C-alpha cells in the first residue's frame, strides 16, 4: 500500500500569504517593512522556502485584513481553484505589473 503524499503546508500557506498581499494591493517590500522582516523573508514565506511563525501570520493577517484562520484552514490540494475564486489573480498581477513598468518607462 502506497503512502499518501503529505500536502506541503509551507507552500500552501505561502500561496495564501501571496494571494492576500496581492488582493490587499501591498507590495512585498512594504509588507516586509510593516511587519519587521526583510523583503527576501517575505518572498521565502510566499514560495514556501521558509516556515512562517504563527505570530507573523497574525501580523500579516491584520495587515492584509484577513482572518488568521483563512491562512490555516484546510484546503485539499487540487481543489484550490474551487476553494479560491481568485486563483488566477497572481498571473493577472504579473501582467499588470509588466504593462505598468513598460508604460512608466515611456518618455513624456
């Protein structure tokens, strides 16, 4: 009997942190400054490289105006699109950022 793979909780919590930050319209460097960590630490939390503490989740939840439980509630992997209607938001944010950067580089 094969073991069922365990969900990667660091990655899932990080995905939710990123989604909450983007929907709150807060950049990584601003979030980092407001909660007292480096921009690199925020990035590592969001991609799941580093485990985020409960205290930091609480601070970020307050900053992003989300309940703490939203970051920790169980979501079955593979059902994210059903559970999270904003699943495509991250890709849209990348496109908007790229267009904004291109427009701001234009003279005049």
